[in-house]
């Protein structure tokens, strides 16, 4: 039996490019609103849901802000938007 490599990505544009080239098969986790059903269904997800997952495990935007303050990267009067303009890519 041949081993088939897997690529797990949030980059749906990359997955779509591979699909156009007939490379691979594509699956996503099914969601019912903001709740995962834990079922794998065919297709390429264009919605990350990472913000929902991060919030559920206590790693929402405020938790990130507090961590950056505790590490000295942000002052207590700054908001995350204050540093976003200086970064090429910070996703929340």
C-alpha cells in the first residue's frame, strides 16, 4: 500500500491551486454555526474558525494582549491594533 502524504493548511488558496491541478483530495471539519460536529466532509474550507478555537482554549485577543504586556512587548495602555500597523502579518 502506497503512503499518501497529507497537507493540513489554513491556506485555502493553496489548496484550491492544488485542486485545480488535480493533485490530492480535500476534506474539512464540518461546523454547525461556530460548533464543530467533528465530522470530516469533502471540500476546502474558506473559513478558518481559528478565532473560535483560540477563544475556547483561553487564547483570545485579550489573552494575547496580556501576554505581550507581561513580556514587555506592549505597554498596558496600548491595544493590539497599535502593533498591527507595524507588523506585516499578525492574525487574531
